[in-house]
C-alpha cells in the first residue's frame, strides 16, 4: 500500500492556488465570425500546499487536462487568478513564463507519444537542461545519471543510450518521470500517469511518484478518472464535472461520505472485489456529459440528476456550500 504522509512544519505553506480560474477557447467561422467559446475550465478555485497531493477526478471531457495545461502555462486563462509559490502568474512575459515552467514537472498520459523517438534517453533528459541553460556539460551528465537512478532505471549504462522504442511501457514512463524532475521542480502535474500502463506496473509507478514527492517535498496535482487509486495516493480530492468543481474535500471525507449526486455516481462505478457483485450492473446517470460550448442553464449536472429541484437546479447555477469544515459542495441540496 502507498503511505500517505507529508513533511510536518512545511506543509502549511501554500505552493499553488487558483481563484475563479476560467480557460475558454473562442470559436470562429471562416476565421472572422465569432460563434461562441468552449468553456473548458469555468470558475475553478483550489489551493495546494507543499508536500501534499490533490487529485482532480472526473469523466473524460470535463476539463481536467485543460486545467493541467493552464497550470503549466500552456493555455492562457481568460479570467481568474493563478499564484505559484507566492507569485502571481497572470501577465507574465515570455522569459518569466519559461522560468515558471522550469519549476513545474509534467508527467504525460501516453509515455510513448511523450518521448521523441529520434532521441536517446540521455538526450531526452539533457534537453530541459540545455533549453534552460542549467549547468555545464559535465554537470548535465551527472544530473541525468542522478535522475535515472532516482526512477530506478539501473544500471544506468543499460538505459542511457537507448531509444524509447527499445524500452517497455513502464520503463518509458519512468523516463517521462525522470524528465519531469530533472529541473528540480517544486510542483508535479501528473495527467493520468498510469492509464496507458499494464495493471502489473501501475502500483509501481504510483509508488515511485509518491517516493519522489516525499524525497523532494513536492506538491503533486494528480489528474485521473480512476478513483480506485486515490485513497492511498492523495490527501485531497476535487471532483470536476462540466468544467466546474462539484465537490472538494479530504480523501476520506469524499470516499466515505460523498455528497454530490455526481460524486456518488462515480464512486458507485468503482469495481469492488466482491464475488456477489459480479453480475450486478451499476446504475449510471442517464444522458450524456454536457457540451462545453453550450452548457445547460443552472447546475450542469441537472439533466442527469436524480435529485433535481425543479425551478432551481435547472435555472440557477449552485453556489459552493461548505457542508462541514473542509468539505464543500456545489449543490442546491446543501443550501443553508
């Protein structure tokens, strides 16, 4: 099992925060006529402290990956405020944004697609150091060997001059993880880092990321649609639906006492190791996820919700209510 712990004395420092963050993509017809905006992230707020992990969970198309790219500076927010290590990120110029990106590591979903097939492992890991002009040639060589040892690709000589296609899927993902920490970042964004891997190596990769987090006191934003791994890997969960957060709380609070109808639906779909459930089909919400170009009025989950309050849920977007300390939910069922 993965242990959940953070370094005491430093975890109270807020490493990253987002306030009312919106990332919209404008659509135009024939390049001139505006036809609307895809609201991929629409009013998201959260905080992450040093040494902690927050999991962003939700179904495909809810905006998780766009949120990750906004945090990385690859997508520009249309509105809202981003702060990293006490500094506001809005309005940074190109040089400042490069410096910001060097402090955040990125673990992609598909390791083979994330690695240049024409580069060796050595060159792949040296590339961030070259771009950021970090150290001399000998220092770069030493750093590459250090990170390969940290991700358990040893003996280093057996891997350093190989090309990606010569490695297994798990080994490729270890190279991706090594690249994410080669610049000694303070924050790691892991975008579904195990979804493309065999079940036999998934726990190894999660244990590796957790070990690196503890060793370097990293903040981790873990993006997934698989709730089965969250309990042993994260301190906090934010459930995302239709580009908004539906519920936020500590892991135990959400997994043991989910409040939002969508969260309950997600948890009911998690397979359980119970022979009695083999022939039992889980009830899933009817309908399809909302269009982010033309989202429904009111609560975005109301067309699929079993507990809809007519005249309220379908008209007015719910506020974020604090059902209990540290547990917030955007649902009219919990209005005070």
